C-alpha cells in the first residue's frame, strides 16, 4: 500500500511540473505575441498602475486608492477593446496551429550596419529616378498590426530588392515597406495619416503617412518624394527633410544605435 501511495505521489508531482511548464509556455507565447505590437507599452502602463495601487494601499493613501479603484473599473471594461487586435491574432494563430512557434532573435551590429548600407543605397537610386517610397524601420514599439495590412515577405534587405518593390506599376509599389531587424517583413502596407493641422501644405500623402505612424510609435520612416526626389526621415512626429547620402547614413546610425566601424561603410566623396 505504501508503494502505491509513493507512486501516486510521484505521479502527482510530475503532473504539477507538467502543469506549470504548460502554463509558463503559454504565457511566454502570449508575451511574444504582444511583443510585436504597441500593446507592450499598454501592458507596461498596467504594470505601473498595479504597483502604484499596491503602494497606495500599503501607505493607506485613501484618496489616491479611491481614484485608482475607479480607474481599474474603467480599465476592466476597456481591456477587451484595447487588446482586441492581439486577442484576434492569438485566436487566429491558435486556429492555424502556429501559436507555438520559435521567435526571431535580435539583429547583431554587423547585420544592422549592412541593413543601413543597403537602405542608403536604395534611397539614392530612388531619389535619382524620382521614385516615391516609404521605408519603415520598426524599433522598440511593435507594429505588427501595420504589417498585417500589407503582403508578408520575410526577405533579406537589399538595395536591389527594395528598389524593385517601388518601381511604378508593380503590384507592391503602393504603400510602405516594413523592415523588422534585418528582414523585409512586408510590403504594400497602409500607414495611419497624421491629423496634425500644422503640417506644411506642400507635403503629400507619403509624408503625412510617415508622420502619422511616428506619432503613435517609435518607428523611423524614410520617405522619398516622387515629385522632387528629396529624402526625408520622420521620427517622433517630426520630419527631417532634404537629407543627402551622408546625412541619412549618420542619422540612421545614430537613431538605430549601431556601432560605427573604424572605416565608413559607405564611400563618401568629399
């Protein structure tokens, strides 16, 4: 009898381990799912609110605790709406059998420098030929919802590839290209237009779309004007215009926090 009880106890222990492992795996997959979206910032805000709520209760701050309780009541009903895109994606991936997948690692310094080099080369060709383009570089804030508006590609970043995408009258020339790490994630994507009434009147839809995305995320958007061939960069809701080759290179190096090599990766002419 004691042997049977010992075996039963050991079986229950294994079940507990398996139970915890499955829950941990599901939570990890859920975290990786929202990691590619703007929901990460919302989740950080919820964690901060939770810490402040517990701290106010511990310090017996009555007014702050009451206010936070009202906020939590509103958040409770708002969460399904706020996280609706992420919940939909989770259910879709579960239905397709793609919920438990491996996730990409971060890009290394050498790959990042190569990506910058290809981007700069691409913009020079596009500018010279007056071909309009929108090149979005994803950073900390995930923009998976923007990627899903276009055609998924998952291709290596190269100047020739990007130029070919934006050639007029080709299937993907309209919309934006999204670059995640050192890969082209999607093309033909739609960006939200800026609602800032102070935007200069001469700026077209491409520039407004670039500003619109950078107003709601930390993405960096390179814009090539179809009318003038001018190269601009949108970041944090601001537009830096008329960048030459070296200025664009230096800006990308600085903003993407890539380490500069001992020699320049592009042959600048004095």
